[in-house]
C-alpha cells in the first residue's frame, strides 16, 4: 500500500436532498465548507443520474483541488475514475474492496463503512485506507442504517483492530454535531487506537452558514475536550 497523507479530522459528506441541502447549490455550499476548513470531502448523492454525478463531481473536484483537499465519491468507482479524483467510499453492499482497489490502484484513497468488528477486520485485511465507523447515533440523514453502535460500539471496533489495522485510519459518522463531536471523539477512542476524525453531513450542509459551521467544528475537533 502506498503511503498517503490525508487529514481526516473534519470529513464533509454531502447530501443533495431537499431536507438537508434545501434549494442551495451544492457546489457553493461545499466551497463555503472548504473555506471553513473541512479537510476531506465525499460526494454522496443518491438522487442524481450518472451524467449529473459526473458533471457535479468534476465541479467539486475543481474546488477541492484549489483547497488541496481530497475528493472521494460515494459508491461509484466508475464516477471516481471518470473524474480522476482521489478515491471512493464504499459500503458493505457496493463493489467489493479488492475489485475497487484493482480498478483504482494503490494511490487511491478507499474507505469502507463498517458497523461491526468483523466488517472492520475484513476491511483492514483487504487494504482499506480508512474505515467509516457507524452509525454512531440515529440520524434523519440516513434512516436505513443497520446498527446504531454508539460510542461503546465504536470503541470496541477500534480496540479490535488496533493491531491488524494499525495503519488504517478511522472516522465515525452519524448524528454528530458541534455539541457532541468532542465527547464522541473522546469517548469512542480506545488507548490502543484513536479516531482520526468525524464525518459530518447535516451539521455542515444544512447549516445556515456552512463556512462558520465548518470553522467551529474544526476548532472543536482539534481542541482536546475540557473533560479529557
Ligand atoms: N452513514 C451513516 S450515518 C450517515 C451516513 C452517510 C449520515 C450521517 O449524517 P449526519 O447528518 O451527519 O447525521
Ligand atoms: Mg454505498
């Protein structure tokens, strides 16, 4: 596996639904979030057809490159290849990790959603760069989640992969916002393996001021909690 420096601290995952994005332009919202300091962006869009996915991803890639932040595509290895962005995020029901790696190559960033220790161990064995661990808390942004694992479940997964996944980075996802992020990072991390960041959808995309929301979240993620 090639060595990749990626900052996972504040990972923005997009949403194109009316409920989260409203009538705003996704590219403008992402640009504001980048100005606020998000360190990684995943284009997640369950609504658009392939042509729109590719054209939006190209626009997003132009702005993420300007901010020197990697862009990953949710689910669609073909779209990532078409756009030439930095990688993908795949779930348990998407193209399998070895196939995605074969198509994208060693330099691509590939992340996998995991909600159990078994899934996490398999993803580590198969060469994931990072794991998206969740769902942390119930969230209206994703209602078809298999498991709500909370900070205790996340900690158990982290402890379980500490050895074999020593080089695999980790973020948590699901219902995380400015009032919970520090506690979530602190309570989930095991002494043997810490979370590298938090992945957030509505806390940034639905915020009235996405730039300010990102700035505040980044500050919280980077500051040790007062109760630590
Ligand atoms: N995977 C697990 S929960 C989730 C995804 C994509 C959505 C998280 O959204 P939010 O708005 O940050 O709770
Ligand atoms: Mg998926």
